C-alpha cells in the first residue's frame, strides 16, 4: 500500500512540474493563482512522498510495530475522535498593511499541511490576504478528522439530576483515618469526578457543603490500585492507593502518613460495603490513572518501582 501511494505521489510531482515548466510568462500563467496551485500540489506531493519513504525505511529497519494486547482485567486508554476545522493563522498587521499598499508588488498565498502519521495527510486550499482574512487572521475551512486517537477528557459531565449523579459516581464508603494516634474507620460519601475523589460526611452534604477532603489521583504513585494487603488491613473489601505531595509546615507522621525527604506520603484505605462495589471502584480509578498517565504525564508523580 505504501509503495502504491509513493508511485501516486511521484505521478503528481511529474504532472505539477510539467505544469510549472509551462508557466514561462504572464500569458502562460506566470504569477497567477494557477501557478500557485501547481506549486501547492508539487510541494504537498513531495512532502507526502518523503514521509512515506521514511515510513518504509523505518519498517525495513525496525519491522512492524505491534501494540501489546492488554489482558482482560487491564485498563486501556480511552479512545475517541478529534476533528480539526477552520484553522486560523494570525498575520502581523505590518505585513497586511504593506501588501495592501503595494498590491502590484507580489501575490501572497498560504496553505497548511496537516499530518497524522505517514498515510493521513491533507493540504488546505490556497488562502490569500485579499480573500481569506477574518479580522487579523487567515482562515482555512478544511475539516480534518483523526481516527481512533487515544484521548482523555477532564471535563465534568452534567447529569440530569443529583440522584442520577449519585447512582453513577457516588457510593457510601468507609475511610481509615488517624484519630489521636489511633486508627479509626469513618463512613464517608465519596464522589469520583474528573481525577479527584471528593468526600463528605453525609450524602446530602454534597449539594450544600464543600467536601471535607479530596484525593487527587494525579498524586497517586500506586502502579495499579489493588485490594489492601490483608496482613496489614483486616477489614474486607478495602482498596489501597498511595498519594504523595510536597511537605507543608506542621506535617507530622501518623498512622496513614509518612514524611520522606521533602514529600508527605499518604496511604489511603477505602472500604466498600461489598466486594463488587470495591472492584467497580478499582476499575474506575485505574481507568483514570491510565488516562492521566497517558495524556498528562508531566502532571503525575511517577509510580513507585516494584522491587
């Protein structure tokens, strides 16, 4: 397929070159939009052919790259579509003024090449300052769709009602906390929204009070959220996730937190009412971790290395 596409682009290069060779003077199209269109076709075909050749050389040297197939219980990044349309290219006002004051000096045309891999390339039509300006920017109306791109959205979806939201995102869970040096379990109303777990004392507090606390999953260093080790936590249906943050003045070590160098490391234990609820929470939380680490790696702490 790649070789066929290379041959096609070579044909376009030959035809566009012949057309440009015919533009010898004004009578034969020199300095017109027809000549500019031939230049656009030649440049685009040359660029696409070069990208395809590079892809073939890569395949010859490295071989086909196969993406590892995740196991049945492993989370994979979210997938979706991205469409790009009506691109704006700002133009400096000085350049706009100079070309408008000297319209006979030269013709200026612009176009954009958009790439998504070796085979997925598109060139916009020619745009000129005289016909394609919107404000101080050139507009390119081409629509370009990237198919099956892994995407992560941090947008919070609006639910039709508070009741629906609770059914989908909230559950009453029990959290392990340090109380005056003693471990204690407290029942909390938890909501997973975006990449944060917010929690309240009672379900009704969600509508009228700020949460009493949040767990930011971007700070999670657990490679994967799993059931808590029963050797250390005897309570059933408990999951564990480790979070870190910079130390603050007044931080001290507790049953759930440790101060290491400049970081405060917290062990979060959350216990669900049933095993199925715990497993569902682990599935949703691990999906958030996978997406965060795929699309916002710089915002995440690196997971702890297993020894």
